C-alpha cells in the first residue's frame, strides 16, 4: 500500500508542477470577493486501513469567495469504498468483499495563497459526513463524521474555466482502528460565474 501512496503522490505532484509551469499560456482566473464557481470533481484514495483497499468519490462543489482568494465551499459526493470483512470460520479466518456505497457532504474553506492570473496554489480543509449502506470499515459505523485537508493547484484554461488538481487527505469515522485514513488526489473543472 505504501508503494501506491508514493505513486499517487508523485503523479499528483508532477501534474501540479506541470500545471504551474505552463501557466504563461493561459487566461486569467477570477477569485475576487463576491464571485462563485461550480466544480464537478472525481477523487481516488488509497488507505492505511488493512481492510479498506480504496475509496472513490464523484460529485461537485459550490465555492463562494468571501474575500479575494478565500472561498467557502459546500461539497456533495457519492462514494464507493472497496473493503473486506474478516470473519472466523471452522477452519480459521476468512475474508469476504463487502463494498460500501454512500453519499457524503462537507463544508470546507480554501485559501489560494499564491494566486496569479494563470495559476494558483491553495490549501483547504473542512468537516462533513458520510452516510453509507454498510459499516465503514466493517468494524466502524454506517454514518460517520469526515475530516479532509488538501493542497493543490488550479490552472486557467479560459476566463471562466480552470482545471484543479490536489493531493487530499480524508478521514472517515473515529481516530482509532474503527476509522479510516485515506490519501489520494482530486481532479476537477472549475466553472466561474
């Protein structure tokens, strides 16, 4: 699993650097107070939990800029959690796939600490919840509190469109063996209004 984390982190880092380095070819972004954007997005995570293999999320977010370069975000997503349930049998221990599907949402804050007209670097984080059809992990709960944090970059494609990539940390549930720590990446397309 550590190799998967390293590969995902390296891929996302290289993608962010390429986006930042090629910023001279792009149009301006609008991150001024009073503006908002919508962002469809997809995320993929690897986890450190021995029974949760991966997490995929898909959804979108609305961002409202309360100050220049500072946004509040309302995010909604669907989630697929690939996990295994461990059980005891007459001949020892076994493992059975018990994937979970769910809906989640979070309220986040994002600060674009480096903002040019072509590209930005940002940091963000927030809290939310996940409502799944199975316990996540199988020793956890169906309804869980989530926390997230991300570091990423945006790259302007036009004045109204920008591409976003980030490295994201997601925690589901308790901070114990009944919780899940996940690290992965998010790709999105910001549409500004």
